C-alpha cells in the first residue's frame, strides 16, 4: 500500500483515538463534493469493513475503501500547524487541480 503518514500525523491520530477512548482506527477516503469534484475524508472506525484495505501504522490502524484507494495511492498524510490553524494535510501526487477555497480537488 503506497499511502504514508508522517510522524506528526501518526502522533496526532494516536492522541485523537486515545482521547476518544474507543475505536480500532481511522478511515481515509474521498467523497464527491465541492467545486472541483472530490474532497478528502477522515473518520473514526469502530470496526473494520470486509472490503477495507488495512494499513497497520505504528499506534493506529488506517482503513481505506478500495474505491477511494485509486485516488489516494501515493498520498502522504501530514499534520501541520500554521498560525492559529492546525489540521491534517493530504499531499496527493494525483491531484491535478484544487478549488480556490481548498476544500475539494480533481484528479
């Protein structure tokens, strides 16, 4: 599986899961939305789906549905703080365009 997570992203995901107190990991995906066509999703997972691809990263399991994987292949998930803002950043080499507001992308 060619999806990677930075140490900052792994640490933050582990903190969120610990704080939540339940769940087996997180799911990375894409959904159809926005002005450019697709948006990234990141959600807690309480049980692994039978079709999920599972990446066992240190301290956290990452699930990806096969339909999203084709758009996420090669992506690096990072966690960044910029001024007062912080959040996860998807560094995806498959992106061809991103909308002006930064909420959606196109491959």
